[in-house]
């Protein structure tokens, strides 16, 4: 009988912890590897609390060949979901070598070990950042790709590596999910996003201002060519995003070679719409001001998610109100994170 066990790299992190929970709920066994560079074990303890299942966690770096080999020697995996890596765009311009090493060398090491153990199925966390500054919206998967920073380039390079690998050996089944902007938290308020230091993304920033942890939100740019002048993004609930991974695992046996899919809702919301919706849904005021544009930011980015719908049978189900309600519950219940 083939294995029902999934290796989740970076499973203690934001998207990894929610996906681990949904994999359990779908009946899979899960093993997590994570070096805890940007997370804590507490997230998995809470996944255990929610699922009633036990997670086997190996605290290791995906670049560590010996440690990863030992995990594969102990378990037979149906597939790997590869979240582990660094993700802060700004930081990637300051320490590019760390980004190339962790995101690219880490993935190459993982792929080598997978190959050694005849595990040829992988779901990779790519990003809408690979579209650079798109010529139009909505964005389809065949749009040209480019990158404006080292983080984005790591995603582009890993996509190319995975394509080369599956061209060279048709045993590979590779699904690359290009996430748009994940926000929100599990409805229990027990797991969510825990940014370290000053949040890089809009939603944790909004909720920290609302909670009184920060004075005000700086909105980068009010003069974009959008209806209210602020940038427009496709925000997707982390539970919907996690569900896309479970659907990908269900379909992966039949998807030979590489499959590249946008994971977004197909709706774009401006920064000001996000602030006002948060205020309406929670009743809490969010102090904000409009400041200069941030280098590298684009005006509009939202997905055409039809391909994911036809290939995976997946569709985002949760709306912006759900995203706001769940973010705020997580923030209120866990003012200092895990
Ligand atoms: N959150 C987003 O907005 C977003 C958008 C697009 C793509 N992604 C990608 O999705 C993946 C998961 O993102 P997330 O938001 O859950 O981030 P996260 O930082 O919460 O999770 C990543 C996890 O990987 C672990 N990790 C990092 N480097 C590692 C290494 N070398 N070895 C082992 N573990 C390591 C971290 O400790 C963390 O638990 C990342 O690859 C990220 O680039 C995220």
C-alpha cells in the first residue's frame, strides 16, 4: 500500500501550521521539519490540540543533508510540501546570500534527498511576486515572469530548477502554487501569523495598530493609478490557501511534470478598502497616514484563479469579512503571539 504520509517543511510557520491541520483533517499523517528560525513549536502543539493528532517534528535545517537523510530513512513519504525558507522582501535586499542559500540551496538539498529515497512528488510555495510588475490584471499563469528583489529571484530560480528536473526525469510530479496575499487565521483563534519585529505585510500591521501595539499604519503611496490611489492586492484567507495544498496532494498522482497555478480569489482590494473593512467588521479604529511610495511596490496585482479551479477543483470560499474577523480574533486572543 502506498504511503499516506506527507513531509511538511516549514510546518511550524504561518501557512505550514494551517496546512498541517487540514492535512490531518483530510486523513493524512504528517511529519514536520523546521529549524524554528521564524516560528515556535507552540504552533504545532496547538495544531495537535485542534486535530487530536500527534505531529512528529524534526528541528533541522533543510540545508542539512545528514539530518534530512535521517528523516527520509525513517519515514516513507507520499509527497513533500515545501514551505521552508525566508520570505521578507526588504531583508532579502540586505542579506541576499542568506536568501539564495536558504531558499535555493535548501530546496536543492531537499530535492536530492527526495530523489535518493524515490520520493518524486512535491508541492512548492511560489509567489505572485514572480510576475514582477504585470502589464495588466487579472494575472494568468502564462504572464511573463521577472523579479525586482532577491526574494523574488529565489522563487523564480526554484521554479526553473523544478522545471529542469521534471524535464530531465519524468518521474517527477511538481505542483508550484503561486500565492497571492495570504491573511487571516484559523477560526479557533489558536493559530495565526506571528510576525517577528515590525510586520512586513499589511494585515498584521493593521491588527497591531488596532490592538494599540503600534501608533499608526503608514500606507505607502496614495497616488497609484487605482480608484482611491492606494495599491490593490488579492488577499486570500490562509485556510483557503491551505485547502489548495490538500487538494494539490489529492491530485498530485495524476499530474506528471510541472503544474503551475495561481492561488488567489480573483478579487482585488485597495489598502484603504482593507483598513475601512477592518474598521467596519471589528468596530476598532485604525490610525493611518499616506506616505511616500515604497521602492519596488506595484499598483495592482490580482489573480485569475480559474486554472486552479479546473485542475484542482479548488476555489476560495472565505470572503474579506471572514479574513478580518479571523485576523482580529487571533490578534486579540494572542496579543504577544504564541
Ligand atoms: N506569507 C506570504 O505572504 C507568502 C506569500 C507567497 C509565498 N510565500 C511562501 O510560502 C512559504 C511559507 O510562508 P509563511 O508565510 O508560512 O512563512 P513562515 O516564516 O511563517 O514559515 C516558514 C517556516 O520555515 C522555517 N524555515 C525557514 N528557513 C528554514 C530552513 N532553512 N530549514 C528549515 N526550516 C526553515 C521557519 O522557521 C518557518 O517556520 C515560504 O516559502 C514563503 O516564501 C509566503
